């Protein structure tokens, strides 16, 4: 299974970005999906997650109301819309896929994820 993120970049505080993650090698719909991020010197942290069809979602309190996770199963693509960016959002953003034991399954736990992308850098200037 291969996950490839894109869409990162350099943006001013208050700006927006949309990250994408294309999944190949297995049926995208068989996975619950998540976004995580890692800032320099810090541990990787949960950002957002969704179940197989995008109906159920979960967000870190740090991003609730500013970030939106979505997916397009026909395109095997996961998205993260990031609005009202803050300097503390600067990090490498990773998408991850978890084998879903049920249709309602999604998880914020890093160790529950089976496959990871290489990450895309988001840098926010204040």
C-alpha cells in the first residue's frame, strides 16, 4: 500500500491550504484514514480521522473548527482542508491508513494505523 501526500507549502498566518493523500495498492474504501503532524523536536500528534465513507469524523481540539477532513473513494484520495492557519500549525503532515474492522471504525491512536505516507511540509509565517 502506497500513500502519497501533496499540497503542503509556505503560507502566511490566516491563510489556507488543502492537503491531499492518494492511496494505491489496496481498496481505499477498506481503510479508515487519518492525518497526523509532527513539528521539529516534538512527537507525532493526531490531527483528524474519518471512517471508510467520510461520514464519521474526529478532530484534535487544537484544530477543531479550522480543519476539515474528507475523502473521495472514487479517486482513492483523502483531503485535509486547513483554514485560519497559525504559526503553531507548522509541521510535517502525514496521512495514514488503518485496516477498518467495521464501517463505523475510525481512530485517533497513532499505533492503530498500518500504513503511512512520507509527509508534506506546512510552514506558516506569522
